[in-house]
């Protein structure tokens, strides 16, 4: 079972064995079993807090493992090595980008959302702006998640199916099977099942990746030899410092653009933030995010190493030119078959690794969709009045089941779209920019109002859609690096090599965001040729610019009128060691000290507020908040937001629950009444 059995020598691809099938099925069974276990264990705790957030009692380790694999799907496990194989190693700079993004998310965004007490991140947008901004922005993410799920179901199934190629697994049997299993355990077990299945699947992912990179390095006589081969064939490139935004992957686009892109994924994306919110404290949520970082770096480095050893293996015989496969996304499965196929069960471990990548991302997406639908639509739009916790939990589970079915259906639609999948993938990336922009507009710019947020959001989306679709329609691409097939055993092939080479469905290199050497679209060509890595950052900046301009035209919000918990003191976060005389004006009048002293107040709770004035020592007011209060009294996350009018215009410092709270210092109005907002 040596070299003579490689596909580039025999022209034949190995197939799955019995042991491989058993290991593959075991991965699905264990994942489903974890869901059943938590469904039985938590059968008496049927609350939405348990289902969506794991009761906010989850340990750091499973949360960190889930954070690590949520966006390390089969698209990453198959696409990153293929990126190195087809182009070069510039993509490795992404590690620097997401490292900065995760540290920034842990320090800035996660404590912000945790202290707000939200379940859905979009609840913040209603508190800060308005319900329409919340609903429209959440629609963006719902569309993104459903599209992402479709790719997660279809792409790896396409790569691993085999009526014609690799594993012998039927394409739609694989799609439906994966879809049913992940929907089953997510529906039954909720957040706890998702976190612990992700932990199990993280182990499978590491096992599969290590098996491929270790065996591949041994075949090449060591990784250093493989690196030398790749370097001699122009696959090693790490020093492209071009400032041209049309450069597909430069150090700047990967580090700066990559940081902004991953900042959205780890700091604002519902799927990731929801995992952090399942921790018992903001500090533990931060720790989970940081613990996930080394594993995330390791997964990506191993994927890049696989790309190097895979290229060295096929350096003289490009498998697509040879005709043993037809798509780039089948390169990694073919490579695993070639180097591990003679070892019983090893290919099964690798296929389980790829499927685990999809399962972990799918379950996270389903859980996030459930939280968004329940909190932002069913509760946020008052579609169900006086619904009990039991019925709320059942409703959330039904949402997961329906979303899973829709995802399977969308996978079928995706399969019918052909090359337009490239455009759909670009649209998926485009949505990040406007969403990141509207959140940061509210957090960083206290003057922005709801009209500015809505205008910026829609303007950014329309502009980026125009750029992305324009690039796709005009077929703007970057040609792949050269490959040769002189080392292939052509006598073993019954047919000559195909005249054309199919491009990959999931490889990021075929997206419409890429540049092209040949194009004739005139004056707009430089815009269409912009690297897709800049899309998210550009979208964010457009929201900021348009949002502030429209806010200026319609009337700025007075920063001191805002609940200080809705504003993020970004300069204090970025430059904490600057002297107070510099930082104070950079807070724009918003007093953040003590703003979290007042705990979230739920319904039927009495709040005592003492107001000290010059005319009398104290005035004590007591209000009881009942279950049914107007939206302007009880925020959707349970915070009290009362507004009291006082006759004394010189009111001084307020006290809440006995704590001196400078964040709630009253602001004198023109008519001598003071509005105190929590």
C-alpha cells in the first residue's frame, strides 16, 4: 500500500472502508446522544434562560471550545489548505488579524453586552436607537445565518460525496443526515448540548487535522522539505506590503481588514456573544474568549501546514488537470484518501473532522437564530402576550426545528444556483460591515440618532451590494498560481485531461470580491477590484459617515441624556493610562463612573430613590414596577428606565439603592425640571 496506490499514479481514488463508516456514524451518534442527555437532565428546568444561555452557569472550558470551532467550519478546514495550494501563504497573516480582534472583543465588547444583561445583541439597538433599527439589523443577521447554514450543509457534503468521487456517501443523504442530527440535538439540549458537542467535535477536528499533517510531513521527508518545494514553486510569500487596496491579500488587508472582520465575528455576532453570555460572570466570559485563542491559532496553522504538504505532494501532478477530481474543494479529501487510505479508520477520522466542523457551526447558528427570533420578534414585537416560561422554551425549540428544516431546504436551492454561489458568498461577507457599523455607531458616537443609524445601515448595505455584485457580474477574479501535470501517470487514465478546470464552491479565492487581470468595466474597475478583505471595514466607515451626517441634519442626541450603559467609553478602553484631564472631555459629558451600581430591576420590585436638593434635605420616592409596564418604563432586558420631573432645577446628586452613583447625576433642563433616566 505504498506510493503505487496514490491516485496520481493509479488514476483511481480510494473509497471509504467499513471502519471509516463506523467512525463517521459514531461521530453523529455521540453528538445526538449529548443532546438527549441534556434534554433528560434538564427536563425540569424548562426556561428560556436554560435553553438559550445554559442557565448562565457554563464553565470556561466548554464555552472556549465552542467559541473556537463555531467559525472553524468545513469551509475553513477544506478552504484554507486549498487557498495555500492554489495561491500562496499570504493568507497566514489572518492569524495576526483575528488575534487582535479576539483580544479587543474580550476587553471591549463582551463586558459591554454582559453588563447590559441582554440575550440577543440586537436588544441593544432598540435601547440605543429604535425598534425599526433593531428589527432591520436582525434581519440582516438572520439572512446571513441561513445562508451560512446552507453552505455548511451543502459544501462539505459536495466535497465528500461520491457517487462519482471520494467517499461513496450520497450527496443528499449526507446533507439531510447532517441537518437532521444537528437540528435534533440542538432542539433537545439547547445551549448546554451545543457547547458540549462542540467540545467533543473540537477533539475530533484536532485528531483529523493532526493525522493529515503528520502523515503528510512524513511522506515528504519532513515539513521543512515540503516547505522548500512550495517555496521553489512560488507558494511561499509573506512580505507583500502593498498599499494598493486592489491587492487581493497584502499584509495590510489581512491584518487590518482581517481584524475588523473578526472583530464583528467575536465581538458582535450573536452566535459568539451568546456563548460568552452563558458564563456566570463577565470576567469568566472574557477568560473563555482568551482561552479559545491558542486553539484557534493552532487550527489555522495546521490548516496552512496541510496546504504546504499537500502542494508538495501534488507539485508535479495537479489532480484536477489529471482528472481524478473536478473541484478544488475536493483537494483535501483526496489528499487524505491518498496518504491515509491504507490505514483502516484514519480516513474516517478525517471525514468526521470535516463533518464536525460543520456540525459545530450549524448548532451555533441554530441556537443564535432561536435567540433572535424569540427575543427580537416574538417578545420584542409582543407577538405573544403573557406567555409562560414553559411555552417560551417550547417555542424556542420549535424555532430551532423550523430553522433546521429551512436550512436543509436552502441547501437544495443553493445546489441549483451554479456559479451564482460565488456572488451569494460575497453577499454573506458584505453583511458584516453594515451590522458592525450600526453597533459601533451607537456605542462610540453618543450624538448619533435613530435616523442616522437607519440611513447609515441601508446606505452601507446598498453600496457594498453594488460593489460586490458588480465585481461578480464583470467576472473579476485573481488568477491562481501555476500548476503542472508532467509527473502524472497518464497511461493509467482512460480519458485525456479535461480542457477546463472547475473552480471551487467554498474556496474564498473564487469570490466576486477578488481582483482580475483582465477586465473591461471602465472607470468603475478599480472599485470592483478592491480586495474583499476591506469590505467589512468599508461598510463600517460608511455607516459612521452617513449616520453622523444624517444625525446632524435631524438633530444630534445630547450625550448626557443617554443611559450611560448604552455608551462605550472607547478612549478609556484604548488609552487607560492617559491623564484624567485628557480623558474627561473625550467622554463627551457622559459620566460612566458607577453606572453599573444599580442592578437590573425586574418586575414587581420596589426602587427607592433619594433626591438631595438645596430646598430640603431629601425627597424620597418609591415606585413599584408591575409586570405590565410601558416600554419606556421597563426595557426589554429588565433595566429600569423611569423619567421623573422635579420642580427644583438645582437638584444635586441622586442615590440609587443606597449607592452614590455619579452616572445618574441629574441634568438641568430649560424649564427647571430634571429628567433622571436609568
